[in-house]
């Protein structure tokens, strides 16, 4: 069964380039609408960790430069 992709609410209604997400067998699928053949597969826990790290880097910019 093919995944049902949903466009990010941050993309706006008429946006050409947007992030899309789908669910498949315990994993989340992410892709950009302009490159639908390139799909990133993550676990819900992995995506949550990525989001937490990105939010922390915005609050504490030194974290974002430390990895460089």
C-alpha cells in the first residue's frame, strides 16, 4: 500500500516547495515536494530527538557552532 502524504501546515496553501510526511509500519516518512523520490525514513523517537536538538540550538546558538 502506498503511503498517504500530507503537506506541512507551515508550507502554506499554494507553496511549491514544502515538506511532506507519511506514516508506514511504525516509521515516519519525510520528503520535499520538489524531490519526491528522495525519502527519509525515521522513527517517531528519532524525529522527536532531532526536533529537540534543533530547538535547543535555536535557544543556545553555541550548540549549533560546536558541531561544525
